[in-house]
C-alpha cells in the first residue's frame, strides 16, 4: 500500500455518506443482486468466499449502478437534452455486500480503470476501517500493480489479456483512492483466468466474463494474502459470447 499521494493529484470528494446517497437514489432502478457461496471453491482457495453477483444485473454488469446515478443526478433541464455514455469499467458498486455479510475480513474486486475498486474501498473502509481491500488484474495488463508499487501512475501501453474489461489504465482520481486505501494488488495468469471462469460455471452455476473471474484466479494462484479469511468477491459482469468460450477448441 502507498501511504503518500503524489503531489499535483486532486483529492476525491467521495465518502461513505455520498455513496449512501447514491445508493438511495438508484435503489428503485437496479436489481439487488444475491450473494452466493461455494464450499468447493472455499476448499480450492483456503478461504470462505462470498460472491456478490453483479453479473445478474439486468444489463449483465455492475455498470448499471454508476450510470443510473449519473443520469438521475442531472437537473431536469440537463436531462431533457439527452445523454451519451461510455464506460470501460468505471461505474462503482455501493453497500449491499457488507449489508448482507457484515463480518467480512477482506473484499477483492477486478481492477482496470479503478472505479469499482476505489468505490468498494471507500464504502467498505467507511463501514469497517480494519477490512482489507485488494484488487486483482491480469499479469498481461498489470498497470495497477506497478502504479501502486512505484507511487505514480504507470500507463497501460500494450495489454495482452483475455480480460478485455481490464485493459484500460488507472485514472488520476481513482489512483488517489487506491494509493490511500487499497492493501494490495494480485496479478494472475491467463490460464488461471480461464480456469476460474470454468469453475464459476461448474461450481456456482454462474456465467461470468473473463474480467470477473480475475479475483478468483488470483486467489487460486495464491497471489493475495487471504488464507483463512472471510472474503467478499465482486463478480462485476457476465456478458460472454457463449459461442466463443475460452476452453472450447
């Protein structure tokens, strides 16, 4: 974890109160997704896992939350002009996992641009300052790992990974939060990502996209210090081309 924030970076005015407000704003418009468990996967990683299944949102991903909050925050005059949106993974998910499982020791999320991980860190540490927050990313797109190690943003230049949602670089605002609040980043191989996708299908009966499988993959390869812990994992999405599953020849 990097304790100091590099000079010149603007602080981020987001706290637990802001996240609670956003959660109330979007509550009628999103699906409260379930938290699932799997004894088989617990045994595989040596920890008790709780999967927050954002792949079961109606759009198949957690991004519905941030997008809905942004649109619902507009004034009537601005909203009347219409909106155009895009996202590479920066719409964070709020408070529900810790409401359902309040005694977690750690939470792991994928990290690409850093929106999901930074939002999770703010919410979780606002509720429980002792909880540990980890990110997970492919070894072939490990800019977050090197950024936190070096204390400054290391741009993503040539990402090579099946996890296409994690190919983007960290943003300055998200890096500020990660540097202060995240306890570590684990990287993982492409082989482990594919294995994790398949295990989620077989053991939890969930279709998850490669990016969503990265946290479990990192734990399968012992890249995070979570042994014996109660660990929440954010399953960020499940938009997969079923005709091109990575273990099919």
